[in-house]
C-alpha cells in the first residue's frame, strides 16, 4: 500500500472518529447561548494533528513497516515475469550440453545401425535376384545396384540440407523475437524502477520542505515576544535616537539568527537529498543489472531448448529411410513370370528390412523422448511456488491493511480525548495545518507511545 493511499485512509478514519467530537462541540455552543455572558468558556477552537507522525510513533509501527518490507519484497520477485530454471545458469548449460551429447550419440548409433542393415539386406536381395536370373539363363549381374543406391543417397542428402536450412532460418527468427521481447521487458522494468526511485525522492523532498516550514514557524513563534517588544519600542515617538538604533540592531540580529538557522537546516537537507539520490541511483542500477542477468539466463535457456527440439525433429525426419541398398539391376527384357518372381523377392527383402529398421527407429525414438523429458524437467517452471507466493502476498496485504486500520482507530480515540481536554471542538487530520489551528500532535504522541493494545 502506498503512502498516499495510507494518508487518505487515515484522514477518512480520523474524520469518522472525530465527528462525534464536533457534534459535542456544537451542543456546547447551543447550551452556552442560554448562559450568562462572561462565565462560559469560548467555543469554536480548531485543532490539527500530523497523522503520518502519529502513525510512526505508534508502538505497532515497527510491525507495520516490517509488513511493508515483506510486501515490497514479494512484489519485486514478480517484476521479472515467469520464473526461470531452478538451476544456476552455469550448471543448467552443463546439463543441457550433456543431454545434447547423449542425443547426438544415440542418433549416430541409430544411423549406423540402419546403414549396416541397409547394406546387409541389399546384398542378400542382390544375391537372391542374381541366383534367380542365373537359374533362368540370364546374364544380368549385380552391377548397377551401387549406382542406384548412390543416387538415392544424393537425393536424401539434398532433401536433408534443404530441411536443415529451413530449420536454421526459423531458429534465427525465433532468436530475434525472443531478444526483442527481452529488450522491451527490460526497458519497461527500467522505467518502473526509475519511477519508483523518483517517487521516493519526491516524498523525501516533500517531507523536508514540510519540516523546514514547521521549523521556520517555530523560530518565528519563539522570537515573536521579543520582536513585538522591539517594534513597540520603535513606535514610541519620544524614544531617543541611540535607543532607537539599538532596537533596530536587535531586530536585525533576530532576523539574521532565524536566517542562519534556516540556512543551516537547508544545507543539511540538501546533503540528505544528495545522499538519497545517489543511493536510489545505485540501487536502481544494481537491481536493473540483476534483472538483466536473470533475463539473459532465461533467454539462453529458451534458445537452447528450441535448438534441441529442432535437432530432435531433424534427426527423426532425416534418418535413412527404409529400403535395402545395393540391390541387383534387373534387365528390362524379362518375361512376365520372371518379372513377378523378381518383384516378389524385392518385396520380401523390403518387408524384412522395414521390420528390422522399424525396431531400430523405435528404440531411437524412445531414447529421444526420454532425453526430451529430462530437458523439460530441467527447464521446468515452478508454478506451485508462484501460486504460493501470490497467496502469501494477498495475505500480507490484508494483514497490513487490518493493522493500519487498527493503528488509525487507536490514534483517533486518543486525539479525541486530548482535544476534549484542550477545549478543541474540531480536529483536522490533514497534513496541511489550518490557519490559527492548535497543533495537538505533540500531546497525542506522548499518549500514543504508551499504547500497548
């Protein structure tokens, strides 16, 4: 809760607490109208209190300030948005690199196994076709199968390069988007921190200006009797010139004393403001740097995660396709019967290769899914902790409001009693003192400091 909101709430509560006092005062005025003039105490006195000062004097103010610090700390934890990985950035990168190495090793093993199976089944098919052609009296041999396999491999390589290039372009676009989002979020955070520091600085300026005004009024009140006496003496027409000059010098000395005292206070306040400004600037810069580092770590984790996902997708789509390589080249001038036998042999070895390759691919996919799950757990967001923090923040804010209302209500009762004792009928709780009003703050502070409710 901000200080402005607290002051408004305090004024509302103190006004309600002192309304009865004002009504009693009106009743006293009506009753005094029927009395004997000169025997009734004059009514209509107006008083005021500095509410913020009284709240700080209350015995429970320390607890109120602690709640303010706790609320501010929990609110600040939410500035950066969603939570990042629970591990430190260095350890997170090491874990990600280890998972990536495991994935690359599994992908390499799967590709080598498929390649070996491809060669093996290709040889077996070529031998079977060669035997079938030899038995039929054909002179067609196995040469040419390697050429066909090489052509298929070239096509697969070209397709793989095209897919990889497209994935790389998409990754670069994603990186630029994430960096732009982080830059925007960091700029918003910078403005928020600067605004908060400016509000703190302006609040201190207002406090010191008010203290200076109060001090000037105090000096004027302290010197008022002496100043009035000297001015009365100067107004005496029969006063000799020497005495008149002495009175003037005494007035000038009073003015210099007040001016010097105010100058000393202003110099001290100026030094206080300069120190506060430096402290706010340093804290803002430090917090902005910490948030920027945390944001950078989260961005790096997101980009690394996307890279791993893309590599996994590429690996699952660019593994060698099912089908034996190195098969025999079949002549075109075969009889339909022989063509049917050759096609049956090709389908047989194709199906056997597909079944064997399917097992290898499924094993690789299981390994890939397990690694992806480990990576997701590594980079997971602790949503339970975030929800708990929000609930804790709501409970603290309510506890702070209840405590503040209790403090203001107690202050209202004490001020009402003091006002009645001093013969004051109307009391203002605003920070601006009414003209001619009686300051009840000092009396109220003595009573409030002894409260132990």
